[in-house]
């Protein structure tokens, strides 16, 4: 019995990982259930048994992706101290992150599809994005919590918008120009100046 439960847990994890990678790289409409199941080494029946539906898979993949950011922000704050904002922005706008759509940030990759998702999925997005902004605000200097939170939202918006634009461009030079131009703007937004 324990072996069967372990196999079931492994299948669930594989399906969730495959869903996350597929939705981040191809978008909601760019991938089907069969492709996700195949990438996970599972059947379509297993997909439905574990995730319920394509919408259920998207919802679970979104939670997974935003939870990764929720874990990453404090990690950057602890690792880089006062320089964490610059380190995070450089990573976020960097070429490696830009090119790795399947493992890249869910904030950039999945936000356009969230706008068309169910109310339940949008509510999860709202809650987790608010948590991300608050984590960023906690790591910014300044006395006013409201001001720090506003700067955190501005910082996030510049990063997400720039990465979205850069990923959409087919010319590498243009993508580099967008991210290079956005970096000082993101840093200024975080500083409030």
C-alpha cells in the first residue's frame, strides 16, 4: 500500500511539474492535456485523476510558480543583504532567465492567462501577488509601509513588463535593449526616485 501511495505521489508531482513547465513555456492555449500527460510520463486518465481538468492544472501550476517567487525573495534578501534588490533585478532581467521560459518566473509567463482564468484562480493570484509585493516591501528601506509597498508594486511591474516584452521580441538585440533599459528604472522604482 505504501509503495502505491508513493507512486501516486510521484505521478502527481510529475504531472504538476509538467503542467507548470508547459503553461510557462507555451501558455494556456498552447498546450493540451495529452501533451502534459506525455511530458510527465503519465496517461491522460492519470492527468484527470490527479488534476481534475486543464483549468485545475493551470490553477495548481500557478500556485506552484508563485510559491517559488515567495520562497525566492527572502532568499535573495538573506543572501545579498542591502544589495538584494539589484541582484534580484539583474537575475530577473538577465538573458538566462529570459530564455528559460519553461522554468522562468510564473509572474511573467502566466499573468496574461490569469486575466482570462476563473474567479477562484484570479483570487489565488491576487493573494499570492500581494504576498510577493509585501515581501519585497519588507526588504526596502524607508519608514512608511505604504510607500514601501507602492515602490514594491512599481518594481514588480517594471520587471514583469520588461521581461514580457523582451520575451516577445524575436531579435535578441532588441530583447537585450529592453532589459538593459528597464534595469535602472526598476532600481529607481524600488528606491523611490
